[in-house]
C-alpha cells in the first residue's frame, strides 16, 4: 500500500540562506502570542551563529546540550510547560542543530496543541491536532563519536 503525504511548504538552502530566516518568520510573527521559541544546540552558545539569530526581545532562546542523552519526554513536557506558564503559546518553534534538536523542536511544537504528556504520543498516528508552526535549521554541529 502506498500513501501520498504532504511535504513541507518551503525549503531554503544554499549560501546565505540562514539570513533569509528573519523574512520567513516575519510572516508568522502575529500568530498566537507573537513570540518564537528558538531551540538551539548548545554547541553554538557564545558563537557567531548565536549572534545571528533573528530573535526579538520577546522571543525565548534555549540552548540545549544534547550530547549526554537523547531527548526525553520529560524534557519535552518541561519545556512546553515552562513556555506556556511564562509567556503563553508561541507563534512557532525554531530548531537549530542536529537531529536531536530538530526532534525536540518538532515534538514541542506538537505538544503545544495536544493535551497531556508526550508519553501518550509515542508511536504512529497518535497525534490528534496539528502542532504550531515549526522551522528546522539543520547543522553539522554534532560532536560525532567519541573514542578513548
């Protein structure tokens, strides 16, 4: 059996594409409570890329160290609950980093609109409502394997 599926709406790539993010996000700035949640690989903390984030003062930036462990459902639920209790519902979630950061951004965007713990949604076709807008910016920031 084959299924058709909707692909993502936009793909931007190539030299200078990071600087296009501000314009892409501008179209969404008025959604929900008008702020974005940036979930960024801790590797970029204090580096040039972190200074280039198109974040406004009302936005939230969370640098997350994914090196010690894979993302957990507790981590997703805590991030969602913290943001909702302090600022409300974001216009969107932007994940900047490797696969784990992208997983966190996508999971959190889904959990903003679906009730309960993220543990209830582990598996296929369990999400009941679409998540809020999310944008993934893949990088090659992962440290790679560690050898003794």
